[in-house]
């Protein structure tokens, strides 16, 4: 079942949480936006992402439609539904050893 959360990937490191709040609130009121803090690790910054939660599923669906393909600082962001289990699998696929399950839980839960 689809939830009210979406994940935006491929976010340029110079994008602030405030910019993301402004962008995603254009679709509907936000319940939350989780955005990991900047890190000095260059590899970590290549895989920047945020998780956006809306109050209603219709809002998340609308956001998916209007923000897919949006470019921020000439980098096209990728947006999909956020599924807690699939997100951890994506981290494993990207082979990011410095992000373990505890770090992800601390950021998003």
C-alpha cells in the first residue's frame, strides 16, 4: 500500500532544507521533511536525499506528478514513493558502508 511519504534522490549538496521545504510545500502542506545534515564525505554527498511526508495520500501523489523531473542547480531530482523496507535495500545496493540501519533510523524515525 502506498503511503503519504515520498523520497527525493539526487539532491545537490548545496540545497538547504529550507529550499526543500519551500519546494515541496508548493504541492500541499507538509507533515514532515527529513533531510540528513551535510557531511564532509564526498561520496556521501553524491547520494543526497530527503523524505517528504504529506498529511494525505492525494497530496503525495500530486507532488510526485508535479516534481518528477524538476532540476535544482542543473541536477534532475528523482522522486518515488517512500517504502521503509525498500529504502534500506536501496542503501545496500548503493553500498554505502558509512550509513548503517541505526543511522537511518536516527535520521528518519
